[in-house]
C-alpha cells in the first residue's frame, strides 16, 4: 500500500510539471501550459495524416492549395448546404432557396451556406482574389480557364488537390466538388447536410475532372446567350452533339469560319466559332456580338 501511495504521489507531481511551466526568475506566478498543442496546418505540399479536411497529396499549385484550404475552413466551421447558396453578387455564403424537387430543402432559405458550385466559386475566388468561377457546375467544368481535363476512364491517378470533380452527362452536369487527394473530396452535397469530406464516388455518374488555370487568359472571351444551345463536333447542325450550354456561358473562341448556314431564333448566319475548351463548334448566332466576331482570326484547315 505504501508503494502505491508513493507511486500516486509521483504521478501527481509529474502531472503538475506537465501542466505548469517553471516560474520566471522575477518571481512571477507560473504560466499555464496547454496540455496538448493544436496541430499546425499542413505546409505547402504536405499530406494530411488523418481524415480531416486538408491537402492530402503533393503536386498542387499554390493557388489550388489555397482553394482547398478555403473550402476546408467552411467544412470545419460546420456550414450548411443550401440550394442556390453562394451565388450572390459576390462570392461567399448566402441564404438558399427551396428546391421544388427536394423536400429536404424546406429550411434552406433559413440557412446561410453554399451549394456545390457556390462552394467552388468561393474557394477559388479566395485563392486568386478574382471571381473566376462564377456559375453552375457545368460552367465551372467547361471554364475557359481549364489547364487540363480528365475523363472518368482516367480515374483519380492523374489528379492533384484542387482539381474539380464533376458528375452528370454532356447534356447536364449536376454536381461538382474539390479534390483533396488520396481519394477524398470536399463537397456541398445535398440539402439537410453540412459541408463534408467524402470518399470520391467513381460510380453514380462520375463524368471527369478539370484542373483550373489561375494564370492570365489567352484568346478572345465572349458570352453566349440562350438555353440548351448545343456545341457540335463539326460546323454543321447535323454534326454530333458535344455539349449543351444550359444558359449564358463565358467561352473562349480560338477562330471562326464560314460554313453551313443556320437559321434560328429569327437570325440567319453561316459563321461558326471553334471553342478549344470544348473541342467543338457553335454557330455565331448564339455568341453575343456581331455576326462575324471582331478580332477573331479565320480558322485554318487543320482546326478540328
């Protein structure tokens, strides 16, 4: 029993030493020391050691790592998913709307938060200082700031943190998330949940990924108008469909050419523009501007 009392006393003294720093020479009272220091944020290129929201693989640009850090701040803060959230005049959380197709969204107008594309917009706006990804998931995936795109068949192997993962079809992309690395992603998933870290879902309509180029934009940038406007594999209405713009979309035009005459929405035009970010053509009828776009060169015979 005596040995046990000595052991308890020694343990108590050791605990006190751990929790209190020695008194300074001036005789000031001892300063409490935290029992456990907070873990530092991962340095650039560092890999997270657990399942927290963080950069989990090397290879990302500094801007992409900042985008991940911004998204993870929102995850850690317990911010809600809200349908339509994050699409105000400026990037940042907003109150949501009721999604007529989702009963779980009934409280979204009361919750300040993001939907999937609103979170991506906010993350890259904070990372770059510019609102470079304003729009829904489809506009963000087909951004004219794409450095590279990856198909679903390529899987996760070529991806780095900050790449944007999308789900849906070429006609409609309906979900987007930020890749963290190591098979994890940060996402605003659905009404009734908070922002979260999830395993990447490679089934259920995974479409591919895009790497964002945060540097200067090359080429001429225009805006489209109209809804459900299809891009084509060749400058012809009979050519294979590539992707449908769900609404007005910012596009980069590489060149234009005279080809098949098209009549639509009260306009007739034989000019077609090649969009390198889509590897597709669109009639100039649906690009805001003159029938033949100013300062855009004529395509050569090798443009495909």
